[in-house]
């Protein structure tokens, strides 16, 4: 799991762009980096493994939305609003694992 000081390359810039944060400032970067790290830990827990937040897909989409909600002090409604997408992400993982096991089965 990446901490706020070891986020994947480019992720902070991508999240800031998504949030329309066009300025560079150490305090803002530290706050957004902390929210990203928190979101990654939360989503990894829901996914049951480390998500890929560098590629387009459900983990990245949910991470960006998590950070937006956290920045707006609305995390109390995040899971309810995104439950369908969280379940979709979990189902995609389950199907992928099933397919991997079916291929490797004797």
C-alpha cells in the first residue's frame, strides 16, 4: 500500500486536475496526497487487494470520487452513493480470479 509520500507517479497531478486544482502549493499537495492515500487504503480493503489507480478503470474512478467527497467533507455519504460501483469493482475482481483459476486448473 502506498503512503502519502509514495503515491504512484503522476497520480497526485491527475487527481488535482480532476478536482480543478490549478495551483501548486505544498499544503494543498500534502492534503490531497493524504486523501489519496486514505482512499487507496479504503478501496484496497473493499477490493481485497491493491487496486491499480494508474490506469483507467473502476478503482481509479472510485478513488477520484473518494477524494472529491473527502475534500468536501462528505465521506459519510460516499459509500451509499457509490455502493453499486464498489460492488461492480468487487464482482470484476471475483470474475477475474475465477477465470484465472479456471485456466490454471488441471
